[in-house]
C-alpha cells in the first residue's frame, strides 16, 4: 500500500466525535514529527568525492570486530539514493529529518579547508528537504572520527576537541544559510566508553583512563563546537547535543544496589550533563574514577566554562532502562557485552534484564523509562526544552510474498513511547519533537546489517525500499498530529 492509498483509506484524519476525541492524544502545533539516521549507517560511497577513512572504516576492516565482517562501505546507498529517500519522507508526512554530516567527507584528515564536493552532497540534500517542507536537523558528529585524528591520539587527545571546533565552524559557515537546527555530538557516552573502554565500537581501544579523557574532550568539543556555530549561524539557529541518557534503576532498595545505581548514573549521565549544562563535574564521579585518571591534570582552567556553552534544547536518545545491582560478573549485554567494562569506576556493577518483552537487540521494552528520563531532565533543568532525538526498536522484520512488512511490535513500541512523550507534554514539559530511529534499515555498528531499526525496509542486495506497516502508522499519527489513547 502506498502512502497515498493509506491517506485515501483514512479520510477521517480529524477526530470525528466526542468519544473519539476523548481517546485522542493531540500533540502541540508545530511539534516536530521526524525520523533520524546517521552518515556512516546509511550513506555508503565510502571512497567518493574525497571522503577519507573514518575510525569505523578501519574498525570494520579489522577481522572479528563487526558481525560477519559487514561494513558501511555501501550501507543503504543513501549517498546516491537521497532523492528517493527524501520522497519517502515527504510521502510519510515527516516535517523534520535528523541526519549527520560525515566529518571525513568535509575535512578528510580532520584539519584544513573543507572539501566542497563533500559539502555539496549535504547542500543538495538540505535543499530537497526544504523544498519538501521538511526541517533539517544536522548532527555534526555521529561517531565517524577521521582516522588521521585517531592515528595521532583520537578523543583521549586534547587537540581533537579543537579540531572538532574548526570542523563545526567550516560546516556551520557552509550550511548555516539552510540548516536552522544543529546538534554537536550524538551519544558521546558511546564514543568515549564503547570506543575507548569496552572497545566494542571503533576505534576498539580498552583503556578506562583514556575513555575518561575522551569523555572530557568530548565535553570540551561540544562546548567549543557550539560556540563556533554561534559565531557563524543566524541568531535564530537552535543548538543542541543528543545524549543517550541511561534511565538507571536499582534492582532493590538495598544500600549497595542504590550505590550501584548512583555510580552508573555518575559515569553514564552526569559525566556529560554536569559539564554541558552546569559547567561542573560532580564530586562523586571524580572520586569514583580518581584511580583511573588525574582529573586535575585533565581539566584545564576554562574547560568547564567552555563545555557549558549555552544550548537551546537537549536531545534525549532513549531505548531501554538499565537495571543494576551490586556485584560484578554480569556483563552489560545491552551495550555490546565485551570483556572490558564500558563503565569506568563502576566495573563491579551487575546489569539485569527486567522481565517482559524484549526487542531484537534483547533490550527490554519499557516506555516508563522515557517518561522518567524526561521528567528528571525537566526537574533538573526546568528552562531547557527537550527533543527526543532517537527512539525505536529493532525487530526481526521480513518482507512477505505480497511485499509487505508487518512490524506490529514496532507500532506498539512507537505508540507506547509517543504516549510517554504526550504525558510529559501534558504535565508541562516543553518537548519540541520526536525522531523515530530510524528512517531506514541500516548498518547497526558492531551488529552489521543483522538488526533492523527502520520504518522503511531495505533489501540490501537490491537496495529496494519498502515502507513497513510502522511507517504507515507513523504517517497517520503525523497527519492527525496525535495518537489514540493507549489501550
Ligand atoms: O543505531 C544506533 C544509533 O547510531 C545511535 N543510537 C542507538 C541506535 C540503535 O542502537
């Protein structure tokens, strides 16, 4: 069924009668109904138009790092099929699209002048989005550090933050006339701790001290990058950062389990929230990790003021809560497992899978986690609007002989999580939008192509796109600017 057919079959988009109105959850006017992607996960064209290798190209080329040796070299071939993808978004009725810019396309060695051919791809994409009435949100960094910068130290090296600020300036200058919403970093927790502590992500290093150094330099990069963007963007531009905040729950109310939850909250959430939003690291975090890094040496005068450059909204990426207790020996499988912990200073915390339904990533499904996270951020920062920059689930999707993908579990997931967002809005939290992860099935990092998160099914050998049932469901929610009350 095409989106047009779906629209014809559903002429009753406005709510018809009082009972139906009672059951309807309307979102505020101007709410951003979006979906999100990232460059390395969809673009492909790894060697075109001057793009150089990123740490993910190298990691994928290292035997044993990525499922079946998959790579993002072709991915969903979005670099060549972006017109078709924008048309899919337009047909779905999206009014916003969050994508990331590949640093190695714009500045192949991570320094020096911008490559115009690389920027041109994003200029064309953004122009097409604007023409389709879709607001573009550009993320500057979604994990694809130019390999040249890793070769001289990567994120544990202080200068990488300055390199990022230069890249932000070049990119802001080039696209600031067209892109009004900018996000500095996506999920710096993953860059620092999966990249440098557990090593399940590129560059695959396993040194807890380096991971903490990386976290600090990502905080600094965010702040310097935001300041650079402010210098070149119109005053109306909106700046944010997208954090994968962990909704941490202690397994029991016992003091040792509460202590485990505190430690995970410190190194999972407050390590970024503190510097970015308050210009400070919390003393308990510094204490938990003092044996791993010399914070006095790492944090130079002015760093924390720089990291706290003002932003206009906070992006929250949420998938599943984290249930923890005291006692080691239980690996954090929700974050890729691995023999090295991604939680410096909290290595002896055990992770538990709550009972109930799981996604294909084996992540538990719990929309109350999203509601709780939004509330927590709002309580701590009442004046800061939030935007849900990622949320979605991986399913065992397949295309039926009739050519349909009937992902009813994903529909239920989206419905529940949008319900949580609506509750937060009703309670007075300014939530400006929701971005379903992801527009397309794509390269799911160490899982390669084995996990499908898309609203649109991609048959990778043919690159044929098929909107799933969830895409039709989402399109209807967008047309109605709301959802039915949850059953
Ligand atoms: O695919 C990733 C994305 O790149 C970052 N956030 C989580 C998604 C699902 O794992």
